[in-house]
C-alpha cells in the first residue's frame, strides 16, 4: 500500500521500485511511549540487493532501503486483501 499516490514510490540505487517488506499501522498497536498513535511506518528493501539494503560502509545511507512514515493516510486510496 502506498498511501499517497502523488508522492514518488521508493526506488533503489538502480532505479527499481522496492517491494514493501513490512508495515506497522500505529492505530492497531497498543500505545507505546515515544511512538505515534496513528499513521503507518513502511519498510522497503531492494529486491536486487543480496544483503537487504545494508550499506557496510555507511549504515545510515538508504541506497537500497527506505523507512517511510505517513502520519495521515489518504482515505480515498485503500488496498484490501482477502
């Protein structure tokens, strides 16, 4: 689910769209100090990277991974799974 279709989708260093690895919907999580109580945090990892986006030289440089927080979801754009 990419909640904001007007924003660009996360891409890896080769320009490929990265698949969604995991997502946390904060409205579904019991309240935790220091964490949001709404929105979603999404984790994307490059499908062509052998070590799941880790950059050994600079672990904070997101060449082949992204962590994205969306505070407000666009309610008109929803994906459902059955």
